[in-house]
C-alpha cells in the first residue's frame, strides 16, 4: 500500500517520547502480570510470528534470515520452533554467536552466495553492499517474506 504508514518505521516519526498522541485503536492494555521488560517484545514478536501466516513452513523447508538485528534474532528464534533448519545471515559475529547458542545456524553475509537460498525472510532495511534487493539472495521461485521497514513487492 503506497499510503501506508507505520509509527516509528515508515512515513511517521518514532515514539521515543514520554507522551505520544495516537488513535485509541492503536493502543492495547498490557495486563499487570506482564512486566515492562516483557511487554516491549509483544509487537516485534507479533511481527516475527506473522511470517508463519505468510509462508507455509514445514520441517523440510530451508529458511535463511537476512539480517542480525533485534528483529532478525527474534525471527530466527520463532522460525526455529517450526522444526525447519534456520540459518541467520548477518554482519556481526557477536550476534551470530547468540544464535549458535540457540542451535541456530549462522553465516557471515560476506560468505553467503546470492541465488543459493531457498526460503528468504528479509528483515534488513538495507540490502548488504553489492546487492540491489534482498530477494537477489534467493533462488528461483523461493518463498519470500519481508519484515523490512519499506518492503517492495518481489518482481
């Protein structure tokens, strides 16, 4: 949708302020039993779980996640629950080391060959240097899901 805006992500400034004015429909009550440290993960985890609704995944699906930021780490953990092999491709060895502790395969982006990935979940807002678009990483006909701030339709 060309008119779409997302608070703090797309065409709408962020909300790192003490007070923000939003439509009431955008707000959800957090139960007292959920502390603030847990509540901040509700929206990004919902985005990660949305991939399971967008792309059919079986234990035989090979999944590669492009991007080792916060959302990439969450997506990797969520998709690992499907039983499918998951590989997170990123630029930061210390973040990739976290995934290895969680039994998630990792690879440095500099060591990954474009066109070799069979299912791509891109959460990186910018493709790695040398790529025009995230889907250049995936092979022909590969399912593709994007959590990027400004996703483009796959050609």
